[in-house]
């Protein structure tokens, strides 16, 4: 019924752990895959069926269930053969068919470019694996076999596939805790991208292994003897860093190649959690520990569920010795990650913990998918999550929050909850005020200060690093800009039509106007007005069906738009005149930028009284929290020692921050000083001007 020479390697693997009924189903899946791929060949010239069998072997080596092995055999039939998902469902059940569909690639013809196709392909894989983790495990096995057989491809294609594997698949294997697969993928990538360097490093490692053998046995025996004397049963074995790790370390110049080879690494496996900590003490008594090199990943596991105690010792002859101490369960999790519960049924509790961590990460990916603006933004966010090193901080109640390295209090706030992030105004770290833009460190306790009505700003994107925080902020900013534009457009339209409520506008006129402008709803039209893409007076004329009187009128204060801060998404202060609270102001409508607020005395708004369609009355919001506003001063001062120092000291005493300072000579005795400073309002500015004018050495001071 099937070609035994092709199927036999897989058959040997599944005979070791699957029941006969499941093996029969796997054989049936093989037969369908064999027949479906009949006449197809790989780039190497081998029958195509050898590839799905090899992928299924990798899955079987991980001891996944029979459905995963079947799906691995069938993973290319939907994409590359006439077989459909419906046929698979009918023959093997919905679960197998859904896994195969999740693994199948999207048709590249649907996309404009190869990059776009790859992005969508990755997006599909990520979202499918959030439903069933076996999807990504098969995809990783598929990529592993493709990397193992990369030699038949063109050099440029090998480079491209290897680069993609390093960017996506090996970090994904690491995130899911499958270290053996991660290491193999990385080494295969190194071999594909730098074949000569790979071979040189491989030969050097093999030589070093032979030279180190005697000392490895000596250190291992010494540790074994010490633990046996203490009554602790253990397994001790040496560990080697993979070649790609060595390549990275030498490339970053953290260590030279020889010094890395000189490190002796061991894993000590014991029976209980208590014995892990006892072993740590015994080994520190046996060999001197290196200061500040102990890491407790048992109390605070890594993001992928990895747990162990790690220490660095000074061994015989001064050689560095790295030791990882863990229980049998932790060892299994370190090797097999999320697949451990399929592999060892008697370790369900530990496996469930690792699976829970993996599922939490996958759930965060779903959040990214929902908030990402497009596929490229989504994939970049996921890649940043995959590559991040992590820190561990605490809430005031002791809950551990895991964040990427360099994360700030805003990242922390969004990790707690998106609403907490949106309303964040400050942070207290270890009971002390802490800047929102300053990176956090592991072990800190963070309390977030929130305020009702607070909202994120675009500036936050400059110092948040977590994908969740970035996605949430971008999403909120998009909504805020649209909401502000709608509110602004509504006020402008009502003012132009001399109405109090939008409900007073004829619905038929609205529908006709929307149709003419190819807009879907009234809010779209209001947003267009608010952003300056449409003129309120012209829209008012359309809606009323007659010319509108647009002669200058003094708008009531209730209809003027309030200016609350120096900048919002649809309103900003003009750089030419720098208005501040207390100035009489007017706003010019600027296409695409919304309203630009000027002083009424600014030359750039000289004709506002005769062009009401281009301007909107605005007023300062006196009830809003006092913000700081930039203003420029021109100071003429005598060329004498101490005058500039007196000016800066006065501004400091008045709590006015200096943003910029520039000086040039006016003549031999007088210098011109151009200052940019921060003030709250015109009253504060007037006080500053008066006090500066009275300073010794100041000839004249004026606002620019």
C-alpha cells in the first residue's frame, strides 16, 4: 500500500509511542500525501513526498500526537495539489484539516510583491498558531527540513531563506522553548550564509572538545563527588554553545573566539526544587563563584518558561565554569518547551505552566493583530517581541510583569492594562518619582499614576519599546485625531450655517452632499472640514442649497473653539508668532494640518477679517491645566561680564526654562541675544519682560 523505504523512518519513530489505531491513521495520511504529490520533485531531484515525510519525522521526534504527524504529512497538499480542505476534513477529521490549512501558504499571486506575500504568509501563520500551537510546530519542522536541504538552491535564494529563518523562525522556536530546534536552525543559517566561517568554527570546536575532555571529566567528577557526599542524587553532563552563538559573541566583540571555547558549561539535574538551591551552595563551596553572576530563573522564569539556577565559577587552573542547576521537569522544559506535555504525559503540571506562558504570548500577538494598522506594522511588532531581551519588574501588590529591555514606565502601564497606559501621567518607582521616559531595571517596583481624561501623545512613541505599547498608542492617536477633527469640523460647520445643532440640517441635503463628495457618513464630512480638506462655508452652501452670507461676523464666545495646549492632532500654534494664553488669537484653516493658531497681530493673518472662510474664531481655555508655551525674546545687552549670567539666573528663579539661546554682536559695545523660553501665559511673560528690563547691563528687551 505504501513505499516502505520512504515511510520506514517515520514508522520506526511512531511505533515507539503511538497506539496501533493512531499509526493506521498516520499510514492513511501518508498514502494520500504520496498519491497527491505523485510526479512532483524537489529541487534536489528527490520525489517530493520525501519532504513531508521528513517533516513528519521531526514532529515524531518531538513525540507530538498522531494528528500533528498526519498534518505534517499533509501540510503541502492544499497548496501544491488539487486536494481540498473539505476532502481532508472528510477523510481525517476537522482538526487535522484545520492544522493543514493553518500551515498552508498563501498564493503569492494575490500580492503585488514578494515582500508583501511573505508578510501576509507570516501573519497567517501567527494567527493560525494562536488557535492551535501545532500549526507553528509543523511550520518550524517544515523550515528545519528546508534548511537541512538548502544546498540544492541558488546562492541568492539560500541567503534570502536563511535571513528570513534567522529573523522569524529561530526566535520563534526560542520563544516556544524548543532550544534544540532553535540551535539547529541558527547553525544551518550560519552554514548557508557564511559556509567557510562555519567550517572553520566547527573544526575549532571539535579540536577544543578533544583538548577539554580530560578537564571536563575532572570537574564533573569533583561536582558529582561533592553532591554524593551531601546525599543528593544527580545527573551531570557537559553543555556546548551552538556555533551561531559563538559567531554572535565574536562578531559583537564581547569575547574573542578562544576565550569562549575556554568556558566549561555543565547542567546539573536533581530531583527536587529544594535540592537545586542546596546544590548551588555546595558548588559555591567547591569552586569560588564569580561575583554577581548568579541568576535565579526558578523564582522568575524566562518568557518561554525556562527555569534553572545559573552560576559562574572559577574552576581548576582558573578556567571559567558555567553551571545550570534544574530539576528533571525543568530539564525537559528547557529541551522541549511547549511540546513537553505531548512528550511526557507524567509532567502535566510543569508543561501546563510553560504552555500557559506560551499562550499568554500568543494572546498578546492577537492584540497586536487587532491594533496594527497594516501587515508590515504587525510583522515588525512581532519581530521586536521575538528578539527582545526581558526585564522583570513588580506591581505594588507583588505581581511580576515581564517587559522588553529598555522598557519605560509607559510600557509597564500598558502591560498592566491598555486603559492604565492611556491614562498614565506619572510613575513612582521604589517609592520615588520616576521619569516616564527613563528605562526600568529588573527588580524595581512600579506604581503608575493615572488621571481621568489623560490621553497618549505622539511623543510617547519615542521612548516606548514594547510592541503592545506602540500598537496601543498608535491606535489611540488615530482615534483621537479623527475625534478631534470631527469635533472641530462640527463647530466650523455650525458656525458657517448659523445653527446650534447638526440635527437641524436637512438629512436629504446631507445625503446628497456625501454622495457628491464620495463620503460614507456625516462624520467623514466633518473630519474633512476639521482637517482643512473641505471649506466649511462651501459645505454650508451645499447643505442649505443657497449662497451663504460669509461676511465677517463676531462669533459668540460660546461658538469659539477652545485652545487647551501647545499642540493637538488637529490644532497647533504658529511658529511665526508663537501665541501664548492671554494673546488675542485667530486660527487659519490649513489643508491636512487642521487649525494653525496665530496672534491677530501676526502679518501672516493680516486679511482674516475679509476672508472668514479661511479662519475660525478661537479662544484660550482658561479652565484647562496650565501647560507651558514657547516664546522668543530679543535682548540687547552690554558686552560686559556677568550680564548673561544675570539673565539666565533671573529666568531660573522665575521657573522659566530656556529652550534655546543665540548671541551675536550688534556693535562693539552691544550684543543681541535671542532667547527661546517657556512661559505659562502672557501675565508671566509680562513679569519676565519687566524684570529683565530692570537688570543691570540690559539695554532693551522685546518679544519677537
